[in-house]
C-alpha cells in the first residue's frame, strides 16, 4: 500500500493544466478539486456561468489558478471556442486577465491615498504564481484641484460615532496632505531646474530598470 504522504510524488501535476467538463456540480467539481490538490491549474467547463465562477473561486483557494468557461460538450462549435479561449498557438494555458476597480472615499490628488488604494486592489486580484506582463490603470470622473477644494463633503453620523475623533482624523489628514503637496512641488521644482533624473528612487537603479533612459527620451520614446 502506498503511504498517503508519498502520493504527491507519484501524482505530481505541477505545471500541468486539467480541463474538467461538467464541473459546475457533482463529480465534476470533486474531480477538478482533486486535480488542483496535486498542483494542476484548472479549467472548469459547463453550461452555468454563475456556478462555474463560484467553483473557480473555490478552487483558487487551493493555491492554483482556475478559470470557468461556458461550454456545451454536445456542441462542436462550443467546444472549439472553449479550446481557443484557454489555449494559445503553442497549446499553453492562458489565464484570464486580472481586473478590478476601487472607489475612493472622496476626491483627492494625494499620491499617498491613490497608491495605497491601487496597491490594495493589486494584492487582492493578482495571481502570485503568474508573471505580470503589463499593468494598465485608468481614472474616471476627474475634476480639477480647484474644484476639489470647493467641494462640500457631508458626513453621516450614527449613535456610535465619535465626532471628536473624526474631527481629529480630518485635521491630521489635512496636515498630511499639505505636507505631501509641498513635497511634490519641491520635487517638481528640482526636476524642472536640474532635469528629470535629478531625483530617483532606489528601484530606478536596479538592473533592468528603464526610468533613467526613458527620462532622457522625448515623451518616453526614442526621439
């Protein structure tokens, strides 16, 4: 009899992809999770998209990547479309792009607040077992900084709110924002006077970093 702890060595699926049909319920779900426990990335297929998304989320908690693709195995065209969606030209597994949105509590031009929100979202949606090829960020409902300062922000209190603490927090945020803005203006003045490479981050000096070269180019491109 094979010891249970040795099963992983005999049935190691690390780096493999398992496509399981009928995986929206029943034995299909159990099979998909069994493959996942041995390290395989999973593609679950079936006809109920909502259920496939739920199963994919459950399988991701096992530490592998998983996507759900709607597919009817009785329909040839549906099967062909499924294969195209999950495989590239060389037959490699193509995971779906990570994407998400974050809504700020209020209008702000604070780099500190914006970056904290973006990094929190990044940590929530990124697949740590996959490489990141590109990051795209967009912002909506923008207004000028002058309009931000004129905005009236209403705060709804309840019986458990500590108005004094809320006011202290608001004042601290105002002081931090003023300091941050002065720092930003100082950095801009230095760069305008001495060039973009006059202030750099440590990461800009790492091997493979391109900031210094791009700063010397026109619009970030070779002129």
